[in-house]
C-alpha cells in the first residue's frame, strides 16, 4: 500500500528496490515500537529530577531510560504482562488529552511537532500533557505496589 500510494509514478524498474526499502523500514519501525512499549512499563517517577531548579515540564523521562531486553523467562513474561495490564487500566483514568499525548509520543513514537499537529496544540502543551500523564501514571502504579 505504501509503495503504490507514494511511488506509483516511478518507473517499474525502481519498484522492487523501493519495495525492499519500505519493507525494511516497516520492520525496523515494528521493533522500535516494541522497545518503546517495554520501555514505558518502568515506573517513571523514580527517575524524575528531584531538584526544584530544573523545569520539570521540559524533562522527558522516556528519553533518559535505558532500553531493557525482553526476557524469554516465563516468570518475567508473566510479570511484564501483569504490569502492562496495570498500566492499561491506569491509562483509562487519565484525562483524554493526557492519554492522547502519552500514546502518540511514547506508544506511536511521534515527535513533539507531529503530536502537536495531530492534537492541534503547541509543542509546549504536548510536553505538559505528557509530563502530567507520566506523573499520574507513576502515582497510580506506586499505589498498586509497583516498584523498581
């Protein structure tokens, strides 16, 4: 679909190479999203800066966390699944704008500019919504007993 939508006017000889590149990029995007999905399952609040001089609205916790490798251990997979379920339930509590910003930025891996355009707001508003969502999720998860 991507090939025909974007490159229908190109010569037929170029199509196999274009298809290969589109396929490779789609596969990379899939694995990148998997990393992000496992990444944001970590409790965010433990990583926020504690000094009051820094502007916490500009602090993006998900850009500072190391990416963990997903384990094949059944116990670890069960724990991860349970944690994802907790996070999904916690996300239902978020106000719609915060949930939208959070999903677009961290689940769909969109940039600040892309997210702001989709939400029809400024990049600063996206940062604020994301920050508030992260702090709310961290509080909810702490209350549920999730620890690092």
